[in-house]
């Protein structure tokens, strides 16, 4: 059964920090699919990721332009397929060319084009967390392929260190949880077989 890492962030800056922690593990040819609630921080996450990869330009949502390309330590291709109606429209954008080994590809609303994603990729869901907290988010990392399992484990260590340095969180709530149960969109209830560690 697939294991997922669930990370709780409590501000946009913390979501950027987790994105930056993932960036340290990424190499050209890697594909990251982002899904989840509208306005939950997908572009904020990409801002942290791209900044950590040395991208100096302002990272914005590609909702209307569909594709943004950035130069950093490695090229970053940032797509938003929310407004596209068919797989053919995605292919017409040159999606297959984006998947070459020279760039890191991040796809917002990637679940909509699941069959076009490579078999080995990282799926990340970003959901609004506690309804009483405007800023809390749940980030669910679901690795597809053993190399992604290793990258997510390494990312966790980096993210824990960075978040501890950034925040004096004394809530007593764990920020990192591992689950083998499917996580539904009704994520505010019990998450299922959740394990710390």
C-alpha cells in the first residue's frame, strides 16, 4: 500500500519553506504534480521551490498563460492545466517536449492529466486545514516510484529543520505524519492509519 507524507503548514511562508525543502531533492527530468483546493497555495509552494532553485524572476500563477518557464540552477517549467479541456490541448502545448530530461516540470492541477504524467513522479495535494485557521494547509506528498520515496524522506528531514528554525510552534500538534490510508477531500476528519515517524 502506498505511503503518503502529510505536512501541516501554518502560513504561506511555511508552505514556501516546504517547497524549498523539496527543491533541494530535485533534478532535471523530475515531474511534480500539484492538486487540491482552489487557493490552497499551489503557486506559493512553487515560489518556494523555484526560489530555492535560484529562480530570480517573480513566480506567478500560469492560470491564464498556461505555461511559465524560469531559469535557475536548472530550468523550471510551471504549467497550469486547469483551463484546458482535453488531453489533446495539453499535448498541443508541447507537454511531451517539456518532459525531456533538461527541466524540472511542475504541473498545477496535475490530477486532470494523470494518464499523461510519467509513471515515476511526485503527486502533492494542497488542502485547506483547520477551518478555524485561515492560513493552515495540509500538504500530502504521494511518491510514485522508489526514487521519489527516497526524495520525500530526504525532503522531510530538510523541511523539519527549516520549519523548526523559522517557527516557534508550541501547539504540540505533529507537523509530519505518515499514512497508508487513502486521504479523501474530506480531510478535516480523522486521516486514517496515521503514524508518526
